[in-house]
C-alpha cells in the first residue's frame, strides 16, 4: 500500500512544473560537455563541503573552490538555469519529505540541536 502511494506520488512529482523545468534545464545544460563537467565538479565539491560542515569544519580549500566554481557557472545561462531549477526541485522534495515526516510525528529538526 505505502509503496503504491509512493509510486503515485513520484508520478505526480514528475508531472509537476518544478520537475518539468528541472528536466528541461538539465538536458540543455548537460548537452554541453564542458558545462556538464563543471556541474559534476560543483556537485562533488558541494557534497564535500557539506560533509565538512556537518563534521564541524568550516572553510577549507574545497569551500573556496566551490565559491569560485559557482561564480563561473553563473556566466553560463544554461548552467545558471539548471542550478536554479535544481534548487526548486530540491525544495519541493524537501517540503514533501517534511510533510510526510510531520504527518507521522517525526521531527528531524531536533537532531541538529
């Protein structure tokens, strides 16, 4: 039952304007191999920086490189559009997850305290 509902929810999300904008922007950005390589590097650095922050380590060379790469990607309209669409998609998924978690009485925000 829950898996069936989850599949239905996934279908609804795939039909959302956020997902459609994300898929179109991703396809366009990834069509340029140079931009695709920069975006892959950006995402790897983003994960590294996030892991360092969670471990209580701020700064570092990765964070500086991430900032410079983000600035560089903003010069490409396709990369910038993709990153904005990705942000909107992540926000939609995070909000959906939060609604489900609150609905079953789970509050993960307390974990960060």
